[in-house]
C-alpha cells in the first residue's frame, strides 16, 4: 500500500513539475530571461560577457585543457570572447529552438564562475544531446561536477525531453571516466584514435558513453526510495 501511495505521490509531483516548467518556459521565452538551475551548493546560470576573465583564469591551464577537444592552450581572452558570444547567440533564442545550453558553474553565495557545463548538439528529432564540462583546477575533487552534471542531466531529460545523452572521454582522463560511470552512464565502446586534443595536438582513443531517460528516471526513483 505504501508503495502505491508513494507512486501516486511521485506521479502528482511530476505532473506539478511539468505544469510549473511549462509556465517557467513561457515566462523565459516572453521575457528573454536566462535559464538558472539550482543545486544544493551551486547555481548554474547562463554565461555573460563579464565571465570572460574568469573563464580565462580557470581554463588557461594545461591540466584543464589537455583532454578536451575544443579548448586550446594557451587559452586567451579572444578564445573566451568567441565562446561567450557563441553561447549568447544561443541564449537569445527561444528555448525550443536552442541547440546549445552553456552554463557558468557558480557557488550559491558567490557569482564567480568556477567552470562551465554545457548541453550541446541538441537534436530534437533524435531526442539526443551531448554533455561536456570543465572546472578550474582549484575546484576539483569537491564533488562539484557530480552535482552540476546531475542537474544538467535532469534538465536535459525532464525539461528538454531528450531520450538519450551522450558523453565521451579519453581513457587517460581517469577522473572524468569515473565521474561519468558514477552518474549512471553505460560504457558503449572505444573509438580508436578518434580525438585530437586542441591544446596538446596529441591523438587519443575516445570512450563513448550513453544514458537513457528511463535509466535516469529509475535511478532517481530508487534514490528517493532509500
Ligand atoms: C573531470 C572534472 C570535471 C571532475 O570534476 P570534479 O568536480 O573534480 O569531480 P567530482 O569531485 O564531482 O568527482 C570526481 C572525483 O572526485 C572525487 N571526490 C568527490 N568529492 C570529493 C571530496 N570531497 N574529496 C576528495 N575526492 C572527492 C570523486 O570520488 C571522484 O574521484 P575519483 O576520480 O577517484 O573517482 C575535473 O577534473 C576537470 O575539470 N578536469 C579537466 C577538464 C576535463 O577533463 N573535462 C572532462 C572532459 S571529458
């Protein structure tokens, strides 16, 4: 009986969440408001021009860029300007037309950018998108990216209604591979010599991972039950 009541309660809650989100989406579209996602310790908000200096400060570090596809090294203000402008073009669009969402990762009590997490290449017909992320080195190993990634995954499945999220990481990036697995992604294979790091020029294999909406919903419900 408790199970039935619990299921009924989750159904009502998810309906309420849907209604609230529909209203919020409408509000954002009409008002050109940026999206803001709250977690326990963090606020993920859309990027701004003022973030460019913090992006350079955190990304201009080979330990951050070496396993990433798109970050060059050295990482200059021009690189940050290009990235923020590209993201601003997206955030000016109606949410239903956006293919990319780039979020500044900040602490709740400080608006300073620590890193970036993005949901990109959103394909609404396919129902898929890619999650990518990086964090300034001084913020590593505090569980920040786990917290940020869980929230962006929720956003992708429950607000953008994707059915699958893709993530990839080079095998040498042990932290990111561990993080991806801990989020519930399944390892689906390794593409040989798939990736060339923009910052080092080195060629790497690439581990591919996928997470399905139903797997995420199941793991969230299991966590709520315990
Ligand atoms: C990969 C990256 C985003 C991880 O961010 P992070 O916030 O440090 O990750 P988390 O803290 O959430 O968890 C990662 C690891 O820290 C550990 N950890 C979490 N909280 C911790 C704490 N309080 N104390 C010690 N370790 C902790 C986790 O267990 C995990 O450890 P593991 O590598 O032994 O499994 C970060 O290292 C980074 O930006 N790297 C450079 C860019 C990059 O590689 N991006 C990904 C490309 S695919």
